[in-house]
């Protein structure tokens, strides 16, 4: 599943977007360098919360694996603050804002510091 497919699935299944993001992360990490480049070559067509999240995920994974991020990553962010957890209280929002890794914070997306950690 590439970036555009991931965004489509997340838009159609908002309640379970995290499951789809996790599937993408796992597939990306298992893929060869050439396969990874193919997964992220085509970027989003619009700007929204999921687009910002996926751009941040791709940026962080490319950094982790030593791959160059595609150009679309640098110009894609969420237009409004996006908290991946239901952070209704001020304390949790502040915590996520402080501990979000730079690729996420730069795109107006707020996640726990271990967001991409997998068991």
C-alpha cells in the first residue's frame, strides 16, 4: 500500500486510521530501498489532517532508514492541529505537543514520542 492508497483508506475508515498507518509502517520497514521509494513516490493531492500525519510518518521513517524523503513531504502539513489520540484535556494536549518528534511537530501533528515504535 502506497501513500495515496493509505490516505484513501484512512479517509474511508477514519475510526480505524491507526491500524492502516501501522500496516503501512510495518510494510515500509520490511521493504527494500527500491520498494520504499515506490511506496512514497506519489504524494497527497490535498492538504488535511491525514496528509500531515502521513507526511510526518514518511519523513520520520526515511530519516530512520537513511532514505531521502520525497519533495512532497517538505510541503505537506495539517492545516489545523491534529492529535492522533483523543486529547480533549489541556494536560494531554500539552504533553503531546512537547513530546512529539520533530517531523510530526513541524507538520502540526501531535503524537506520543514513541508513536512509530512497534513490538
